[in-house]
C-alpha cells in the first residue's frame, strides 16, 4: 500500500501548470455600459474568485497561461483589470490572443508576449517545451472578425524553426483555436490545418495540444496527438450540439453552466489535465469511514 509520504513525494515530482481561458471580460456590457453593470460585476466577481482559488490551492504551479479571449470586445480597460488581478498570483501568467481580443489594446497591454509580429513564444521547462501559438486569422495584417482560426506561412515558418530547435524533446502546443472541428458540424474551419498537422506529425514529439475557444471541456486525439479544450473559466458555456439541433436554428447556443480551470501535471510519462470547478467548492472532512462537513468550514478552513 502506498503511504501518504510516498504519495506526496510522487505528487511533488510532477510539474504543475494552470490553464484558464475565454474570460470574455466585458461580455456583460451593452454598448456604452460600465464595469459596474450587474452581469459584468458577476463575471468580474468570478474572476477574482478564480484567481484566489488558484493562489490558495495551486501556489506551487510553474506558471498559468490564459488561452485567449481575455476581453469580449478587446478594450484596454478589460486588459488592465486582468493584469491587476493576476498580479496577485505567486506565479507568472502568460497570455494568448483570441478572436475576441483587440490587437491594438492587447499589444499595448502585453508587449512582451509578441514575437515576430504574433503572440507566440517557446517556453522551456524541465517537463518539456511549451509552444504558445497565435491562431487568430488575419487579413491584410488586421485581425479578422470571423470566428475561425488559421495559420499563415510566417507562423508556420516560426513553428518549423522551433520544432527543429527542440527536436528530441517533449513538446506541448498551446493555442486558442482547436485545429479541427470538435463536433458534428463541419462549418467551422481552421485555415492551414493540413500544413499545420503535417508539421506537428513530422516532428514526432508533440505530445499534446491544449486549446480554448470551444467553451466546453473535451479531450480526444487528432492525428495521433492528444487534444483538449476547457470550459470558459468565468463566462458563458456552449451547449453541446445534439441530433435535434439543425443548422437553421443556429449552431451556437449558450448556457449558464459551471465554470472551471485546468490543472496540468506533467512528467516524462504522464500528461494529466484536471478540471477544477472552483465555484462553491467546499472541503469536506473524513473520519471513521464517514465524509462530513468540517465544523470550521465557515471560518474558511
């Protein structure tokens, strides 16, 4: 039987990383609205609770990454609020660009996240190399307003160089858009998906692709590589399409479903992504084979 000491030793051998996504700060604001509007207050209250939960329970994380759509309309005030709140965390928080983010305000708020004109980075760690990718489609140098993602030749070249540089090491790809359709609907495409997939498969050590955008927890395989998505961490969720839903009724339907964030544990063998539902979480006590509420829960224990 594994002792508590052995269990803790194994846990501490794993490298921990946190993932949040699709915050959509500003989603509760109508045109000309203020951050004090009721729905927006709720979104921001959740984000503060999310940050507090990560800081309390996972202060030993190496870093956190937000997989895009920090702001719903790409406004500077939303980015300022985000930066102010995550500065309370005891670990760094990296950011990616989503299709709702605004390039001008985003690049001013996060200038260190830009490399070669895109929001991309290679982050080395003893567990492997994280390639943070910019999957937002562009036209004539500007962000496009449509929802699909895409990769251009410039980004493929950057990715090819990084994969060659880190050949032989475990690679973990992190991006906003999934590179493939995630349900029965085929209308949403990813421009350059074929070349992107061929490049990743040719490298041979890409172990996993982590995505946001879909507003649903999902895991599977794509081209022999693991792939996952997350819930929105503080905002609305997408209803999983069903057989009774037709395209004329509209693909995207939203719901007020529980929010979560990802806790990723890595070592040389395992890729473990846990979904943490932080709202209303209450730690319970266990004694003599009985699970019960702790007496001091009200005091914050």
